């Protein structure tokens, strides 16, 4: 029976949170092959990390979603580093050092990423301001303009019928 994707992500997040927040004795920080954590835990951590990293080839997909060869290589590097006993933060730092902060699917709030976070809002504000100025120039916002006053100069339907057909 296949589990829904959201259940798998929730389980991966729970396991990763538990592993991150649980104190680890110094001896367990670098487990040997005989003391390696269960493969399910490593798979959950790998899945979580792969969902938090961006495929640098596809750019709109996570490493977990991408079918690109580079994404497969990145998943393999994640797997190897997890088996080596590295922490999640160390693995993310490794990829950031190699590809920059862009490799995170949710880049951190820092001076080099301010434009990524504020750009869409700035574009929206500029667009709405431009729309308001254009409408004001056309007179759409002019409260002194009354619809009834504008139609007084135009002949009514009754006036046109009284005149008869114009030739």
C-alpha cells in the first residue's frame, strides 16, 4: 500500500526534527558501520534534505522531484554524507558552499537574498501605482465628473425618434 506524499513528508519532518533536537553523545556523533542508524531514519533525513534543496539544473523543482542527472548525483551525495554521520546543517552548508544560497528551496533572509524576498511585492506595488496614475490621468478618479452631467449633451432616444430617419 502506497502512503500519500504528505504523510511521507510529515514523517520525514518528524524524524528529522527529533534527530535534530535530541542530544547526541560524543561517541554517537560518528557511528561506525556496525552502529549506523537504521536505514529508514537515513531515508527520511535524505528525503527531507532533498525536498529542501533546489535542483540547480531545473531551478523550479526540488532535488527530490527532479529527474535530472545532476539531481540524482546530489541525492547520492546527500546519502553518502548522511552515512558518514554529517548533520543536516553541515550537508546544506556543503551544497551552499558549492552552489550558493540559491540551492536552498527557501533561501535565508540575508542581504544577498533581500531582492528574492521583496521583489514580488515591489513589482506589485509599482504595478498598482502605475495603474492608479493611468486611471487618474484618464479621469476615472475625478469626483467632480458626474455621469448625468456627461449625458446631457447627448440626444435621448426620444429625441432621435422624433427627428425621424436622417439622410
